[in-house]
C-alpha cells in the first residue's frame, strides 16, 4: 500500500516512532537497527510495510529497503509473525541474518528472542534458496569455525562498551576487507580501526 513515508519524526522509542507528514502522524513499529540509524535525525524517509490481519492494521517502518525486504520475507515463513521478525532484525544485522540462513546456522537465528528451534529451521528451509539467488554480491559467508571467532570478537567489543549494532557492522566490514582474519585478536583490532 505505502512504499515509503517521508516526514518529520515527532516521537521515537526503540520499538516505534511517529512520523508526521501532511499534518498526519503515522505510528510505525520499527526494529532496533532502524532506531539506531535514525538517532539524532529530525526528518527521515522510512520504507514501509502495511500488515493487515482480521483484528489489526499495522504499519512497520525500516531505515533501508534491505531491512524491509527481509522483514517481508521473514513474515512469509510459517510460524514467524511480524513481532518475531522485528525481534530478529533488532538482534542481528541484515547481513548476519542472511549469512545464518544461507549457511544453515539455525543456532545463530535462535539467539533472537522468539525464534526457537522449529522456527529457525523453517526460516532456513523457506528462505535459503531465495536469499542465495538474490545476492551474488551478498555478505561474506563464514565457515562454522570462523563464526565462533566472530562471536568471541563481538563479545569483546561489547565488553569494551561498544553497542551491539556498531560492533556487528564493524566486524562485518573488517571481515569483508580482510577475509583471511582467523584470530580473535586480529579481528578485534581490525574492527576497532573501523570504528575509530
């Protein structure tokens, strides 16, 4: 129904915001990643999804089209509703979710609240082939061993006081620029350079 809305942010919380345009305030439910992306921004363009059920009509907003598209794909999976999809997008970046799905790493998806073993396997079953076809230039896919190194590096960055989303983005960038990084210390140093 709405592809995007452009206007002034009049109210925001980590879960939703109000975007005013043409004298009308639109209530948009958002993931934490969108909240972080809009920090300190007064006017914004949000890519939207209008979700209708028999008892509600809800508008969801996203900072990027990639987030919105992944949200729509996630809610197409049996057993995954909009709330679970938002929680997943709040817990991990789009690249991390795509990598976990394409790499069949159900345990990674289960770190998000509301995504259990059954839902994570269903997400992988329904979306793996679609996501693999969509992104020839997609995220760096890491072997299982490298994910353990990445997780340890992320834990260290969080302990240093870096927020989760910034830490994840820095690690993604470091691995994209230096795919040969295999030691936790090297990965942390590369991520910190990216943050500096």
